[in-house]
C-alpha cells in the first residue's frame, strides 16, 4: 500500500544472485508472441524474487540461508511461466552432481503444462538445447554435464517418495487441498532438504476457489505467520493479498487496489478485462463475484458459494459473534432448543443448539459434529474434516468407541436439561432416520418422550429455510463463525419445488450438510416461541445460571 516491494531488503550473496538473474533474464518466454526474453517480459518484482531465491545460497559453505519460498499471486500474472523459468535456472546454477529438480503439479494436466513450458524455454535457446537432453515420454529434462534431472510429476498419478530432490517447485498448492495424501508429499520434499542444505522448496500458487483447507490452509497459515512476524523460519513469504479489513469492506473492487495484488497489471493482466469481469460478476450474483475475487484479487473465500446456493448463506458471515461458545450461549439464554441430524455411519452426526438471548431475544447458535471412520473413506473431504477436528469442532470417533457420538450428544442435552433451559415439550428436534439409539440414551438421562420431536424433513423444513434467511439478514440470528459451519453452508444447494424450497443431502452430493440440517431442526422448535421448563416454575434467573 506504501508502494514498497513485498520482498524485504536481504543480505544476499550478490555474485550468486546477479549470475542467476542474468541467466533468468536471458531465457525466452515460449508462449508469448515474439518469444521475448524474461528480462523483457517481466517486471522488477520478478527479478527481486529470483535474486532472493538464488542469492540466499552461500557459495563457500554450500548452504542456502533461506530454504523455503511461498508466493501467492493472482491468475494471469505469469505464475506458471515464471515457475518454469526458475526451475531451468536452478538446473543451470546447480553444483550438485546428479541432482534432482522436482516440479510437482496437483494434476496430470497441470504437470503437462509445466513440462511444456520448461521444454519450450530450452528449445528457444541453441546453447541450452545442446546442454539439456529432453525426454518427452518421461517428462524429464537432463543436464548433460552434471546429469542433474528436471522431473515433472503429477500428484494424482505419480508416486512421490524417497525424498531425493534438491530443488522442489510445487505449482498451485491450493489444488492439493482435496488430496488425502498431500501431507505425505510435503513431508517427503521437506525431508529431502535435511540432507541437501543447498536445496530449496518453492511454492507458487493462486488463492483457492473454496475456503482454504487441508495442506493448503496449513501452508498458507504458516506463510502468513512468518510474514506477520509471528513465526521465525527460513521462509520467504510473498503474498499478494490486501489487508483483511480492506478485503471484507470490498476494497478489492476499487481500481486503485488492483495493482497492489496484480503486480503484472497492464502487462500480462489487462485492467479493462478485470473491469469487464467485475461488471459481469456483479450482475451474475454472489457466487461468481466470490470466484472472481479469489482468482484475480487473492481474496480468501469464507463460504464456497455456488450458483444454487441457499440465500441465507450470503448473509452468514455478517452474523458472526466470535465470542459465542456453548458456555456463553447457555449463560445468555432464557430457553434452548436442540437439533440433531444423524443417519448412517458414513454421514456426519450433527448437533445444533439454539438459545434465545434473555435480553435482546436474538437467537444464538452453537454446533458440533461427530464422524465415524466410514466417513473418512470419502477421500476428497478428509483434509477438510481433519482441519475441523484440529479446531475442536469435529470429533473423530474411533473404531473401538462406536457409541461415543451418542454418549457425548446425550451429555450435552443432559447438561442443558439440568440447567432448566429446555422447554417441557418439543425441546429436541430429530431427523427420524437412524436415531433410535440416541432416543434410548437420552431417555435414560431424564429427557422425557414429549421433549423429543421428529421434525419433518424435505419440503417440511421450508419455514426454517425461509425464516433463517430473514433472521440472518436482519441481524437477529448470531453464530460463532466456525470454519466448519462456513464449509457446510457453502455445500448447501437449493431446489425449488412448487412453493417449497428444499435443501437436501441428495442435492449436496458428496459434500456434507448434516450440521445445517440439525440447525434447521432446532430452528423449527425455537420458531414455536417456547418457554423453558424452569422459567415456567418462576425460579429466578440468577439461580438458574448458578
């Protein structure tokens, strides 16, 4: 914002940095008309990044003082092209015999693009064509003198094991979020650096099209922590993203900010194109606007909205109360209803608690989820579920504790019952499918049969769907803002059937919405305007809280 470089002043080894930059600038860009050199096509921010990568190497001790680099830059800023040129430069600068230079892409398609770019760079230079041996069928490029190899691998098809690479470049880290074995890939490449102090790990990515999760969330959080001074690691984080407050206020829509996050603005990124895309997205709706913001302005998506998203999801982030926990909800509420959505073992077991604030009458929500091992067979959502487990919003049920979810849900309901906050009737709303074990457990805890209600599903939930939309928009519904619920809301899809609006598990597909269905169940009961059993006995509020 102050027009200064995102790359700080570093005590680089200038001779190495300058040599690498000369090589980089001489390379030619294969996919631009006229095949200009990188020195002609790139701006100063690229040159500063290249100098930092190679200038951090101490030629006397043969050690690299900065081992990792993480760059997040929006689409069309030459990311993949720059990545290919850096890996070719590394192969030329490399001093280790038979070194492996590994370029990892998340998919076979992206790997093919990366190889084509590196191959094109070499073929455009007569000296490099003699120096390197290209093997198209193996996606491999070999330095004829040092026998160092540039190897292109796709994480979704190739096995990445052994930890032998000296230089590793990971393209599009955000795409690894859904890869269940992504953590293992990063462990392997980092392990290689332990025996190769001259090496580096470089990640170049755009922002995710969905809320960051899995290994991408972990890597992005680490880079931000280093950038912000909260974590000391030999990592250079170059993140082209606006301050969070400016993002939330929609500052990314202002033309004056576009150059801050698009360093190649009016070079490879056309300002008029961005303006046209913004106009179109604003007309098409929130889902398209969020996609544009994430891909061209590096705005982190809070909800993965889709064109068929539930209207209430668009107001979800405006209703956050970060201080809201189960304890604070029970402390503030005059009455509480509970919603539960169970189902089979391959479904999440969702619990929702809604309390009505005794002072403001605002409805307060808290939720939690349990997952049996069968759920983890859906590999594409495992990294996301693991994030929620680490945050404490999801409980992973072990093979040797099959009733843990039932017991812990009953514990919470019993606690609310003992506080006298449940209504005498219609206090716990249940999806009638697969809850017999829970009903028996709650009955043993003193939850009377009249307190448990089977809530009609499908079109019968329309009052809750419409009612919550209004309460979210007018500010009379608040929640704790957990990433788990944001993910669930992003999964929700609506269907119009006559006058009814449906949000069903079938429409959501493999993505999970069980916690949202539990919330609708609790909402239906709170909409009856209930009175707590203890309030009916006229016992003072301060005694109830105690």
